[in-house]
C-alpha cells in the first residue's frame, strides 16, 4: 500500500446553471499523506469546499465531477457506485460541516442520530466475533461461523454496543455526563457542544479520513480554541488524517502540517505550514499575509490589501485566475495558467515567476523551472 | 497623551428586553443585554468594542444611535444629552411593591404595628425611586438628538441595502430628507461620495445586486458619509467580507477618518482587526464592560481573567509563535443573559473565582492609569499593589 491515503488527480467540478457552466474546481491535483492535517485555505468561491465535497461525492445537481480521479486507499471514488460510496461515507471518510445548528436533525435525539450512524457502518472485530462463536454449542454451526469470520464477515454491531460506543466518543470529545446528555435533543445543546457531538459522530466509525469544512467559523473564539484543541488531541491519539478547510490563516497556522492555498478554483501554492507562513512564493499567498494585521506593540503598519475582487467563476479570466489582481502579471499569465513549479521538496507554487525565462523579482526564490510532479 | 475632547459619553447605559410577561403584563423574564455600561469616546479616535456573540456589543451601538430606546442611563453627544431612560425606575417601583405585598402576606393580619412599619419602610424606598424617576423623565423629555451627527454602517452588506432602490437613491435618501442639497447638487454630491469610497460615477444608476460584497459595504459607507456625521458606529463592518477585501475596507475607513476627522465606534469580534484599527478598546461580557484600556496596553497587559483567556484564544498567523504561546482555555460557554444571577457575570467560567465573585458585583474601577477593569481580585491575579 502506498504512503498516501488520498490522491486527487486533475479534478474538475462544475455547476451547470442556467447562466452557463460555473467552473468551481479547475484541474487540481494533490496527494495526502497518512496521519497529518492538511489545511485548505482560500476565500469564498475559491473552490475549497467544492473540491472536498467532490471527494465525498456530495456535489448535488446541477454540480458534477467533470473530470479527474480521486484515489482513496486504492479505490477510485469517481468510478464506484452510489451504493458503495454510501458504505464508505461515514465509515471510511467522515465529514464535519460548518454549521452545527443545521447539520443535526432537530427532531431526533443525539443518541438516535449517533447510533444510526454507528449501526449502519460498524461491524464487530474479528476477535470479538471469534469469542462469540466459541460459545455456540452446536459444533457444526460453530465451525460454519468460524469459517465465515475467517473470510472476514462479522455481524453488525447491535444497539447496546452502539450506545456504549456513542457514549465513549462523546466522553472523548469532552461532553460532560454523556450518559444523560445523549438523550437530549440538539436544541438543548449549545453551539460548541453541538459541534463536539458532530466531531464525535464523525469519529465514531473510526474513519481513515475526516473532512472538516470550516468547523469553527460559526463559533466564538473561546469555543473555537476548545474545538481546535480537541482536533489536535484526536490527531495525536487516534492517528486519523484530517482535511481542514478554512479561510482563517490563524487557524491554519495553529493546527495544520501541510497547506494548500486555493484561488479561483485552482491551487496557487502548496507546502508545509512553515513554507506557507515564512517563505510564501506566490503573489496571492503574499498578498493574503499582508492583508491581515500583524502589528507589533507600539507600531502600526498599514495593511496592504489585494486590489480588485475575486474572479467571476462563470467567466473566469483567461490564464492564471489571479492575473487581474496581480501586480507582477506578465504576458504569459494572461494566456496560460501556470503549472506547479517545485521550489523545494515540500513546496510548490503555480506562478510563472518561477519559470526559468521569467525576470527576477525581489523577494521571490527561483525554482529553476522544475515542475512539481 | 494630551487630553482630547470628549465626543460621546455613555453613562450607566442599560438596555433590557422583556421576554415573558404574564397575562397581567407583569414581567417574568428579563434579558439584560446591556447592563450598566459606561465609557467615553474622544474626538477623532477609534473606540473598539469586542466580545463574544451575545455579549451586548451590537445592542450597545444600536441603543446609542437610538434604534433601541434605552431602559436606563444617559448618552451625551458633544456634551448635550441625546438620550435618557426612565423605565428602570418604573420597574424598581414595581419590584418594591411586589416585595412589600409578599412580606405582608407572611405577617399575621392583626399585627398592625409591624404591618405599618413595613409599609412605611417600603413607602420611603418607593418615594426615592419615584423622585429619581421624575428626574429621569424630565431628562428624557429634554433629550434631543441630531440624527445627522451619528451614522451607522451595518454588518451585512447584503441585507442592509434596499434591493429595489438604485445606489443613487440609497445614498441621496438622507440628503433629501434633511434638505442638505437641492436640485442638481444632489447628484453631484452622490458622485462625489461614490468617488470618495472608491466607486465610479456610473455605478450610481445600478442596483445593489450588481455589486460584490466589498462594493456593497462601500455603498453603505457612502450612505453614512452623506450626512456629514461626526461619529460613525461600525457594527461588524468587515466580518462578512473576504480577507483580501477586509484590508481594503479597513484601509479606506482609516483614510476617511484622516480626511473628514471622523470618530468611530468599531464593534467587532475579530480581535486582531480591532487591535489594528482601534486606539482604545472595551471588552464586554454578558452585558457588562469587563475591561477598558488603550489597544496596545490591553493586548500587552490584559488584567481581567476574561480578557486574558479571550486574547490567548486567538490563533496567531504564525506557526512557531503558536507553539510557544500559552493558552488559557476557558471551560464551558457563555451563559444566558436572561435573569442573570447576582455577582460577577464571568464567575462561572473563571478559574480564579471565589465565593465573593458569586455574590457581589465587582466595580468597574481604574486599576492602572487609563486602564479599567471589573474584577474583585484583579490585583491579586496580576500581582499589582
């Protein structure tokens, strides 16, 4: 098995509206190593959410994955049936959504909703099943059962076990008195607790990959700090891979190991968190850094905003999507989107300034025109 | 720091909402959104108001401008009283009367002496309240606001502009109402304002839906500027915008301040942006002001335990700094402002809380020069003399 849990290759997702094709994700590729947190950062309309909804195949009509491969643990998710995808969703890939107020069903208790997920996806382990089989008195039937188990077929978890498991995970995410609180309805939970319950729901089937789509944006800073702390703990203890989508650079710096910067449906730059924060090589990434206040006590620096506004995806600019707002834009930028040039082992930037024929601009490192794979 | 002139003074401002009344109209549940908040804003400065959702910062702004009537307290603008409230005294009187009748019920009917004593005692208290109420009503009547002086920029640029009006109509509405300009001058003024906020003349005839979020917020700012205000209340003006657009709007607000000598009350929950734009900052929690200081000082040396944990909760856009920075994680969440218990509002989440915090309201005092905080044990926590 490869060291990558997820490989996205040339993914394109579009929405076919009355006004025309909205190209939300335009040809993105990346690989994700096991057991890290990948941050995807971008502004609204940059395609960060749609790209991850494509992974879990939750892009609704009129949206469609037009092109590309998504290899998850050796399976191409774009090719499997809806039924198969439903089995994977929740058990192998779980999702945490932005708004904890609307992503829980208000007419069911937390218990109902948690148990439903667990009972649908979780089977008991081989060891447990074997132990159960040994208790069967009829030798003939016992043999058959053991054979079935050895073929990898075990029974689904039952309601009692599911409840135990649900309570265990609620405790893990820090909900006080989970035994009694689990019987409550979502409206009886506060915003932070609902988000914790959703995290518990995502964890409960022990998925290999969790996609968190702006899970802290709707929360207050003090609650956000609690949830980030929880995700860090989960990463350490459970060794799950997490894709974390946000527009907040501070959250990325706090939590993530690797970062992808998206703009206008394309990847602008990717690298380790230190690359992106201390050695940004793309004009857009640099612009983002200058747009947020980093004042030192006693001196105020004026912010340097990025001029203009984000592109219209119905009618995206030709070439690099950032070219109308880029102060370094060259002729080639208006013609062709730049490929990802490798800057170091970990970092690559989609900017023509990295090409060997490009002029030297201060503050940008030259990659020598090596393309990233 | 040279003493500047006070532009806006807020004195013991209270805004209560009555959620539940019984059939007799008696109030059973009170939401104390703003409860006894006082501060001043100096001419030409930016005063930041921060806090978590539900802390009353927006209500505070809306009460100052008069979108809500204040329950109690006074607001002075340019040393003139612009609004005052008397409702709290009426409620106090009601409460005293209720208390009296409750006590009377417990006393035996033939114990005339005790009954008389009780009645007399309460009547005295009620008289004091009535006196206060009469003064407050007089003040309320004398309060006069000039609606042009204070303007507001709203949070959501998508809902705060009327979709059926063109940009020119939106901006000129106030000009026409107050008859600031007439005839062709109105359109000239509109064009001038549009150019001031970085839009073009030809945008005047368009409708709000044709603009992006950042541009809409610019229209909202132009509408506020049209009145030549002295104070602009910015209620989360950038929180609905993208990062790269936020910086554009913040820079523009700073430019306008220099050009027109504006004063801002900047309400926001994005603490790093508030620090960037404000000269002084007030931190609110559940309707009370917790701490107030110059922005550098507040971030450098927060005194109140709430401010300390609030500031340490902000993730910094700097991975290495995050690793070494200390976190004071808060337990639990903001409690309900409905019928709050006596004592410090923050006591339930505070790690330093002692018995006194649950029974007695802390006073909002000047702990260091120009640095106020409301905490019983602020000196012990920070090792101050």
